[in-house]
């Protein structure tokens, strides 16, 4: 007699510390990925609606860093720092993001770029050290909406590149 098989899917231990945001972008993964590799592109779309970015230093390589300031529409400046931990073109980027180098509250994000026909599904999965830090990012800094707006800005920027390329 056949035995019934039960499948159990374990929830990751980090579920209560995570934010996951995704967006379908009408461009190939290579182009969407490239928008992360060059500061001249990043500075045009990075951040939520109304924010601008000033880069202090940028080196896109594993172990390289990006130091920048996000300028909010209300005039507030936010110093930011990213270390690129793993780069797998054009499929995946792992990074550590904080307010400054060696920020004890820095979080890690994994960005994946998956082809969907001629488009790309980008998924940004962020894991915070604690549930409290995740909740603070969501409540105080509006991390979910800010992440959605950032990926929307990326989509608009990359779509414009595609349109300009088609016009050339």
C-alpha cells in the first residue's frame, strides 16, 4: 500500500525581518542590470519620488562601495553607504546597505533580475538584523513605498533608454 506523502515547507527564519518588493520592467535583464553598474545611471533614478542622489564615491565590484547622499524633497539629506558583496551579471546582486561604512544596523538586500519574455522581473529582498529595525524602516522611513517608488523610477529610466535606442 502506498504511503501518503506530506510536504512541509518551512518558513525562512527571517520572514519577520524581511521586505520583498518586485517589479516587471519592459527591458532585457542585461539592460536593467546595467542600470546598477554605472553611477551615471544610478544617480538618475535611485531613490523614492522627489529624491535626488549625489554620489561621493562609487566602485561597482565585489567589495567595492558606493557612498552617496539622498536629498529629500523637504531638504533633508540622508547619508547612505552600500558595499557590493556579490555580483553575478546579469542575474543577481547582493549588497549591504547602511547609513555609513560598518553601520551596525546595516541590512542586506538581494536583487534578482529574471527574464520574463522580453521583459525583466526584478525582485528586491531585504533582510534586517531584527524585526524592530524592519518595523522602524517601514513605519518611520516608509521603506516599502520608497522601495516601490525606487523600482518604478528604475522602470521609467530603463524604458526611456529603450525608447531612445529604438529611435536611434
